[in-house]
């Protein structure tokens, strides 16, 4: 089970992305959970997630979130801007799983 959290300004755009990712995960029969929240809520999920994906417009904040979550064993990155713009849930899910599996 991989627990993925998407975060952006208010969580609206990542909400659409999370829905597309869940559809892709279901079609592939993957054992993942995917949620989307506002960036202000991320700390509430620190012990409940494995991967945090920030919206591409917040990529500069990745180090800040890595520092915030370092004691929780959460991997943090931002979503590829092209995949995000295309609402390509399948590609983002694939990238998230690859990122999770990196040593």
C-alpha cells in the first residue's frame, strides 16, 4: 500500500488530479490511496502518507516540505508541469510510484 497526498493552494486543482489518479489506480488494480488537500493541511497527514506531491506551481517549496516531514519518512516532490496541465493521472501515478520506490 502506497499512501499518496497531493497538495496545492486550496486543494481544488489537485482534487481533480487525485480523482484521475484513483481511476488509473483502479484500472491497474494498484494498492494505493490518493487524497488531495490544501498545502496548509499537509502537516495533519504527516503520519498517514508515504509520498507528498506538490502542485508544479509550488515546486520551489519542496525543500521546505522535505524538512517539515523528514521525521515521518515521507518522500516529497512536485508534479511534472506537463502531466499536471494535461490532467494525466496515469502518468502522475506512475511517476509517484517510481519516486516512492527509489532508494
